[in-house]
C-alpha cells in the first residue's frame, strides 16, 4: 500500500511538473511572439515616418525650385528646371521620385463663372464627347445664390429630393471629385474630363506655355495645333503679344497668361514594402514666396 501511495505521489508530482513546463513554454512563446510583433510594429512606424520625411523633403525641394525659377524667369514653360522632375533615385532601403505640374495648364472648373472659361470648358466637353448639358448645374453649384440659372440648373430643391440627399455647394470646389455630386455628371463623364481639369481656390488663367494640345483646342479660333507646339518648343511665348505675332492669332485678354501661380507637386517614396504618395498644391506669389494650399498623403504597403 505504502509503495502504491508513493508511486501515486510521484505521478502527481511529475504531472504537475509537466504542466508547469507546458505553461512556462506557452508563456515564453507568447512573450517572444509579442516581442516580435512589437519589433515589427516599431519597424513599421519607423519606416512610415522615414518615408513621410522623404515625402516632405520632396515637397520642400519643389518649393525651393519654384522660388529659384521666379528669380530666373518671368514666364513659366516646359523647358524650365521645375518641369524636369526628379527621376527615380535610390535611398536607404528603397527609392524616391517626384514631379511638378503647372496646375494652370488645366482648365480650372472654379473659373467657370467667367464666360471665356465656360466656353473653353464646353469646348473640352464636346471634344471629349461628353454631354455639356450639366454645365448650368455646375455653375449653380459654384455660385453663392439658390436661384437656378435655367431649366438645366440645380439647387437645393433638386439635391434634397434625391434618395441620398445633400445640399448644393454654393461655393468653389475644393476637389474635382465634387463634380460627381453635380446633377447630370456620371462616373464615365468624370473619368474622361479628369486628366484635363483642376479645382484651384480662385479663378485662374490658362498658361499658354504649358497647356496640352487638348486644352489648346478649346481656345476659340485657335490656329493649327502642330504649329503652336512647334513654335512653343522652339521658344516659349514671352507675352500674349509675342503669341499674336508668331501665331497670327489674338488671344482673349482675360483667362490666358504666360506664367503661373499654382503648381501641383507629386512624389513617391518606397522603403521596403512601404510606399508613401504625396500630392501637394503650391501657390507662388508675384514675389516668389511659396505657400502650401493643400496636401494629400497616401500610404500603401
């Protein structure tokens, strides 16, 4: 009996010892896992912060090159340093690249309350085979009153009657994506217009030295696109008078310029599996000082 009792006690002790070892092993594995997870989280945060700093560095570079350009030239054209961009460059653990776009090379939908800009936008729609019937509703969205311009217009009484209701903007748009909220605009129309439009905080002129052929073709009675591109590549237009002499065509005095105030800086930074995109709207005043108007950051991993 005594021997059996002793064996039982030894068996219980062995079982308890095995349980203690098992619990200790699970605890150790859990601690190692948590530590590993913590290390990965810390590394992830550090990588994100590093990529973000590089992105902001690209933004600072864009501002500096625009300031320098303001001192070097009174016009803005595609043969200048700001338009070259930053090619893919290696950095510790990855690469970066960046570019600057003249935002005034695009049609500013916030200028549409001006007759000349409205005509150009309508011409763009027609050239892209986009039905321009939504333009009165767009102008109603931009103006400050609640009176519709005509039967094609739309104010609060239309939008509040929708299944998902909202109110008219009655202000300038802060982003071109707002166009999708306007009566008569669908996704297909928006995607066709998107590469050629922008939404700047004030009405702006088109820069004749940076616009695309598609935008040039929206100017009333504009002569041949090939000649225009050839002349501009040979030597950017120094003034509207210079354009008139060389192209034998008089541009409207309002809504067209040879220099710009607004630029879109875009950058990509990739470190390891982390990629940061930065898109910044920069304003440069007539003294060359630059200001950040808006910044969009996107993170992909």
